[in-house]
C-alpha cells in the first residue's frame, strides 16, 4: 500500500482535492499493477489513476477495456472504474465462469465504457465533485496535455508530478522489503559471476549476471559491467575481447528491478584483493561511504551529505576528487528524490531509501566504485545489502 499520510499532507499543503496519476511508476505506486500499455506504447497510451482527498486510501481507475483485467491485481481499495475503447471477451454460456471471470465481466460493462480515456476521466471527476486537480504531467505528451487542459478547462489544474515523487520518497514497509529483495538478487548475481572459471570475458560475465537475475525473479535493466581499465567507459556494450584474468578486476555498477522496485549496487571483484591495483583509493572511497551512512540523519539537507563525503575523500588521500553527486533516492525508479548534490536543499526524512555511492574514474586505471541501499532511520541507518561493500575476492580456479 502507498503512503496515505503523505498524500493527505500533499492535499492539505497544496489545497487541491484530486490527484491524477499518469506515469507507469506513479500508477503502479497507487494501484499495485504496472499498466501493460505503458510498456507497449509508452508515449501515447492512456491510463489514469485518481485519488481524492476525501478518501485518500481509495483509488479510481480509467484503463483500456482490453487491459481492464489488471484492476483485479490492484492492492488498493478500488472505487470507480471506467474503460475506454473496444475489446472482445466472448460469453457463449457454454462454460461455468470463475469468480475472477465474473469480476472481469463487471469491470467491462458497456455502461462504464467511453470512446476515449479523457471522457472516462471527466466522468469520474464529476462523480467525485472535484474542483482543483493535481495532474501528473510527466506521463503526458504535449498534444495529450493540451487536449486534457482544454476538455477540463472548468477545473483548476496544477502540474504535480514532483509532489507525488515527494510522497513516494518516503517508503512504506512493503517497499523497503521489495528494495531489499531487489538489492539481494543483484548481489547474488555478482557472486554467481565470481564462480566463473578463468579466463573469461565481459560477454560471458554479463550473460551469467543476467541469467542469475532472471533465475531469482528480477529483470536486468542496466548491467553495467566492465573489466579493468575499460571500466573508465562503463556505459559501453560488453566486449568479448575484454578478458578477466588473474591480474585484473571486474567493475559492477548495475541496476535491476524486482516486481517494479529497483536496486543500484556497485562492487569490485578481483582475484586477490591484496594485489588489487586500486586498493588504496578503494579503501579511501569505501571508508567515506561508510562514514556517510553513519553521518546521515533525518532533517539534514541533501547538500550537507554531499559536502561531508567530498571533504572526507579529499582530506584522506584523493585531494582532486570530483563528483556531481554522491547518491540518490531509489524505488519504482532508479533515480528518485533526493539527489545528494552540492546545491540540493531538499531535506532527508525517515524511511527514505538512498543509494550512497563514492565512484571514481581515471583514464588508464578504470572505475573504482562502491554503492549500497540505505534506509534512513532516527537512530541508526539500515543497509539493505547483504554483502559488505568490501572488495569481493574470487577464489582461484
């Protein structure tokens, strides 16, 4: 379930009565399902999830008739449901219908079907007696936004994608469990790579990583994995000519998702951590990251964390260290609020989940990187990762 108190506060602070979610992530956040059409046609499809301040624990939905079965997967209390468009599920009265079939049939009734999604949305807004609307503008292209603004011109409308992102930045217990599972699935894939026989190459490493993620229920969205010096350009495709042998290392900065929830973890794998060429810098960066995890407290500004990390690294052996940020929120998107950057005034709050990282890239050296997911708490922050962040040492074959 979503952060209901956060929604209540949002409505009160902004003095608006209704929120319309349009992005895939915001729809999943409120409903529990990820709309199929937002994958098939991400820039033109229409799904609306509506929440009203008078009952913020209940959602109302406008979805295509062909995908209205997804409403049956909602973890929220569902109120009004409208469909739009054509789709055909036949009933020849030849077979007994299940309870789920009957529910789907009820959701598909013609009296709640409209020629387009905006008409269905307008009907729900009228039934909710909405007056002042917060709209998730990031899920609408320019032409669609223009049509909605014209058709709903009798309402006061405010762009509000940012405000639901603020609500989402405070994680529920369910979300924290999903984020922990996601990070643990990612780490297991790194450990599975450590079991590969040497020599091996980036192509085999990435395939092994991806297989492990899938085996454990995840999706390998961004497996950024490079061997040795090539990790200075870590966003490039895997190269089968980049070989991992006993005198080299593997850099992981990977993003995966589990049931929609992302993890973003960075690690270094080597054969012998005592002979790892970058161990001095790694020790400095790891220590700064660990200190930052202990330093962060609710009520701090994001920029304070940035300054703490940068000062610590520079004073302890890398005086030329430069970074645009040292971490970010994570959840249904890999980058969420807040970003720990030098000018960010956003306040860190309890139950935010932050990725804390201290990367370093140097030509001729490669990438040095550690990154963990951390739940911010009043007393002691909680790291969700199961591995320590130390260099992972692969057993010799």
